[in-house]
C-alpha cells in the first residue's frame, strides 16, 4: 500500500511490481492457507492496478471460498460493463439466497422482497416463486374461511403461472428491467427443470384438491 504514497510514476510502478512478485512467492510457497488466501486477494488487486486483468482473473479463480466469496475477489479484475454485469450477478445470487432463507420464516416477506427488488413488475423467472407463495396464501385463506380473498389470490396465482409458462416455453432470452438487474438476462434454455408439466397445469390440478370443495359451486370459482 506504500506505493500510493509515491509521487514518482516510475517508482510507483516499480513498488507495485515488487509487491506482485512478493505475493507470487507467498502463493507458491506458503504453508499457512490463511496467508496464502490473503496473498491471492492482494495480487488480484495489484495486477488490476497494473491493468493486467487476465492474470488477476486467473488468481481470483483459484481463491478458495472460505473467508470471502470468489465473486468478491473476481470483481477486482473487471472493469466497465463487465464489472457492472458481474456486480449485478452478485446481487442476484445474494437475493436468491435471501429468498431461500426467508422462505422458511415468512412467506409474506418473500412477496415483499420480490416487489421491492422488481418495482417494474417485470419478474421474468421470479414469477415462479410468486406463484408458489400465492398458492400457499390461498390454502391459508380457505382454512380461515376468507373465501372472497382466496378467489382473488387464486386469480393472481394463475396470472403468475401463465406468465412464467410463456417465458420458459418461448425459448428466447428475456431481459430483466428492474434497476438492480437491468444488465442481466434469463435464458430458459440453460435452466434445468424437473418434470415436463407447466405451472398452469399444476394450477388446474391443484383445484381438484378437497380444500376447494367449500367454494367449488361459486360462479367466480367456476369462471
């Protein structure tokens, strides 16, 4: 870090090149894994300062994800749009982790988070978790005998099922437009799916459940 205090460009560069060599020696010879990990972080930063991004990326790729995720090390090696895309992917990955964690705690919170992160309501593949959430809400509303609310929620669930089915069957890349993800895309052809049925089919199969017997004769249910 002393290189940043040097005014001479020649000495500044020389000091950083010296640091890179020292980091390399540590990475190649250190027995202590903690010291080696620290050296990998250091060398990715200094190679990046010197504009040697491809070399920096090679070191970032060997970083063991123990103290710091690999994608956090890799961000030092990128610039411009590539760095922005990588950063948005990091947010998307953390967001997916967050959704998974709150899934077991509060389904209502899951919907709030999705609406917060996608204010434009262009949910793309996130129509899927919204469909799952709304189905669970319908089950709860029926148990509470709130039949009008349940039917309204069913319509919302069907909407997300249909939208998700459109996306996964069109076989084309879809762009996110939410501010945090507007440089990312979703390619349904690269997504591994279990089963061959659609969410719409799952929705109508779900309606055969005995739970719906109490509202089966309602006109809005039949519709």
